[in-house]
C-alpha cells in the first residue's frame, strides 16, 4: 500500500482527489517535519468524514434539482482546498426535491461509520429562506445543552453545515438557483450504529452526528502514530527548533501558529498521544514545549491521563468541579459543573460566573506535563481552545 497524503488526496477509496500527487520519493536531505510529514509517515490510507460525504451528496442533489442531472462523480472542495470526487451510491429526483447518497470510506481508520450510506435530500424553499437543516432517519437530534448546537437542532455540526451551505451557494450561482433550500441528512442504519458511539450519553438521540472539521478522516494506528511523533521531534531538533508545539488537531495547530509564528517543522501532530510527546521529549529535550488542544481533551491531561482518546479516557466533571471550587465557584456552581453534560458545558457555566476554569485546567495540565518530564530541561505552557479555535484558557510558561 502506498503512502496516502491527506493534504493532497488519495488514489484509493470511494472519494478520489483530482488534485492528488505527492511526487517522487524524498531523499534523506528532503525529509520534512510538521503535521503533513507525520501523516505521510504513518503509511495509512486516509478517509472522508460524514461531513464531507453529506456535502458531496448535497452538491449532487441540488445540482440535479436545478439541472435534472446528477453529477457522478461529484467533486467538492474541502476546507483546506482539497478537491475529492465521490461516486454516487443512490439518487432520486422528484419535482420538488432530489436525493443523493454517498458510501462513507473511512480509509484505514476503524471508524464505526465506515461503509455507511450518507444521504442528503434537498428541497426548494421560498426565496429568502436561506439554508435549513433537518435530521432524517439515522441522524441524531440535540436534546441536551453543552454541545456546539442548540437543543432541538439536527446533529449536523457547524463545519459540515458551513461546507454544505457554501456548496449550495456555488451550485446556485452556476445554475441559476436561489440557494434557498432545506437539507435533510440521513444515514442508513444510523440509529443502530450510534449505539456504538457516545451520542446517547451526550443527549444526541435518534442517530449519528455529521462530523468533521477538515473533511478528512486521519487513520490511527497507535504504533505508527507514536512513531510519527518521535520522527517529528527528531526533525524539529535537527532543524534547530528551540520551541515546538504538540497539537491535538488542525484547529489547535492554527492557534499556536497565530500565537507564536512557529514554522511547520516545529509542529507535532500529537493527536491523543500526549504521553508519547512528553516521554520522547523527556529523553530528547527541546527548550520549550507548548501543548495546545480542546478544553475537554486537555482536562483529561490535567486529570493525569496521557492517552486522550475518548475510548480510553473520559472527561471527569467531578474533577472539573474541584478545580472550579479552587477558582472561586460556590457549592451550587460546583454541583452544576459536576453534573454538566459535557466539558464544554462545564466551561460555559464557569465563564458565565467569572470562574477561570479554562486557565485552571491549562495550569494543572502544564503541571502534569512537567511531572512526566521529570526534571528534563524543557519549559512548558498549555493553551486550551474551544471548537472554534478561541483561546479559553492558558498557563504561564514553567
């Protein structure tokens, strides 16, 4: 199996990137660091998120609604500019609506939604209505606060909503539509699949969430990923980088670049493996390490977890309540934090009360990181962000 490049696309799978091409093999003097190089180094084939599949299905369905013909394959543009094409697995056109379906290919990732049929049904709305989203069969509905969408909304996350809305606007401009549509997203057998996810516990009922911030599913092999982290540290050190950043994903990567102007080869795609970064840097020190990631994920590090994957560690709201108490929360607020639906909900409660929970989590996570480093000559700071990339907590450098 050849190396898949999640930034340029893959020649395999149901989604094919027309702009793909990684060029010839690199010699030792051409080895680069950073997130892209780490992903290439895993040798695993990437896949496509449910959000990308829903966007492709929406694009095909709306095109058919305006022109009478389904584009097959249908090409979309992902948030970072990749242009994958997807074959249609289902299509149906009536007078007032059109439906298209895409089979999700998760690549080499053991994703429970791999092989699921993601459908989008697009219906015309009166001018001025905008783009509305509905949950069809197999897609969940938000029933509890603390998630990035209000209660009662279809569980189609903000970035997929934006992707679908942008593609609707592009199709409307190309074919003379108004762009005012209702998009109903459904997933065949989605309610059954969702029982293997955290959705029911989070109050997302009736099916799956439509997810993705980049459109790409990055496959995880623990050994390959940890090896790629070590390679990233080695490359950064060889390049003379005194300051590196361990990032949990692309949004946190953007944050540290904006904050510190770090070059690509100083960025370590840490993912969930905080322990792997800390243990390797303990043996191969750099002057400074910044750890940046989502508030909930880094609250796990603050609680002493070194593997931040949702299947292997959970947000401890009781622990967050203890931190909130340290930050000045009264008993009533601490009790609310302890029973909050999500870490994000706990954070919002504290923000509203002026309790610096984000800073407390960042500071405690920094102290946990220093404990793992065991006196290695590495200064550490931690930045917590929300889903939009806004900094909601940070520690000093110690």
